[in-house]
C-alpha cells in the first residue's frame, strides 16, 4: 500500500502475530500427533502405522526457525516491552473494533481483550524491577495473546455463517462451541499466572 498508516498497521500485525502463529500451530501439531500416537498404545512407536514419523516431524517444527520459547520471548521482550505495550494496545484496539456488534466489551470476548490489555500494562510496569520477569511469563503471555486472537477469529467466522450455509452446525457452530468450552477457559489460568508473577516482582 502507498499509505504510510496502512503500511505501519501491516508491519505491526506481522511483527506481533507471526511468533504467535508459529508457536501455536506447531505446538498444536505436536500435541495432536502425540495424542494420536497414544491411541495406538505401544504400537504407535513402530513404523508400520506412520504416526511416529508425524510426531517427530511435528516436534522438530517447534524447534527450527526459532524455538517456540524464543518466539515467546521475541513477542514479549522485543516487540511488546520495547515500545511499552503501545503496539500491542493498538492491535487490541483493532480487534475490539472488529468484533461483531453483539460481541463488544460487555461480552467474554471483549472482556478478554481488556484483560490482556491490563496484564500487558502490569508486565510493562513490573519488568523494570525484575529483569527475569518477562522471560518467566513469556510462554503464558504468548498463549494468552493466541487465545484472544482465536476468539476474535471464530467470532468473525460465526458472523459470516448463515442458516443457508451448508453443514453449518457441524462444520462451524460445533467447533466454535468446543473452542468456548474447552480452549478459551485456559485464558483465565494464563492471566492468573502472569498477574501472580507481576505481583511478586513489584
């Protein structure tokens, strides 16, 4: 784009979201493969079924092009703390503005965005008193950001699903409900860990 503001927004999006996507997708690929291997029991370790190869391939994806731990540190230390959380807050503003009309601040999605904004501010404030704080909470912070992004993405998907959408219940609505029941509650745990660490560092 020739527009400077558009360029800056795109750069900010890529800088903040790239380490999240790399870590979340490779983490899920490995743990999903590991669960599949578990279904086979001890026989999952032998080559006949091929699942052991999938697990090994998925595991190395968590390492190369920057280990997932480095991606988490990159997000929090080099991207978020570097500008005092300004870029992350701008990203959260855009997510908030992009929520469907019935999913603003008074809903769980809006509340999670506000919580992430608050814990970002807590880390920014507490980090100067404890040089190791950001490194201790980097994984939890990346996961919290990922959950907010997944929530936002599924709300956008649901807004586009109509009654006439083929197989809408099984293909879109059921996974969205599973996300809310089994995945998004993790956000509370990650937030609690971060707050506890910030409180201890203050």
